[in-house]
C-alpha cells in the first residue's frame, strides 16, 4: 500500500491559503481583501447551502455582486458571474485551500478566520487597506477635524 503524506506537514495555513489567493485574478484578490476588513461579514457562521454569511464565497458575492434574486443561480455560479475572469477551477482551489487552512490552523472563531484570511492575503502580496469612519476614531487626525472623513491605513507585506 502506498503511503501519502499530506501537505499539512510541510505547508503552513497562511502559505496554503496565500498560494491559492496568489493565483486568482486581481479583482478577486481585492474582493477578498475587502471581506477581510469588513467585520460586518461573519466568517464563522452560516453555510454554503443556505447562502448565509460565514461562507467566504458568500461574503465575496455579498460584498461585490449586485443584489438580485438568487432563486435561479447557485452561489458558485453567482461568484463566477461576478468575476468572469475567474475559472471554476480557481474557485474550487480557493474553497479547498480556505477549508484546509482553517482546519490546519484550528481557526474556530470569526477573529481566527479573519486573521487567517489577512495572513493568506499578506503571504500572496495582496495589499490590505483598512478603512473606518472617523466617528470610530477617538481623536481627530493631527491638523484635522475628523468630521466624517475616511481614515486609510495601508498594511503591506509578504511572508514569502
């Protein structure tokens, strides 16, 4: 009998997810970065079958695709509709990498999953831009009033 060694032993969760993200079209990478920064999109609850929050793909579709009746289109088809440059193979690789990385990292909470997604994006070299409303900031920026402006923080890096 042939013994198979899983990649879990040699590839870390961020690298596993980052490899899949790096192969995706730039528009999909940007959408994943947006999901990573949107704390209103739960990554841990819900399921693929009921199109609920918690599914990474559902959150990408929710954050980018126009809201319309989904009765005739499955979630995977809506994802492919939203990103025509993405192949079904790309989508499958992302889903498998996400599931395997989450299992490997034992990521059970929303914070754990969001951290994993951010790490995977950083590994892939995708630039994250965190934006918050100035009302969320306790003090205005130096020399500014802080009245409703958006504060942007660039987080870049690669763990490769």
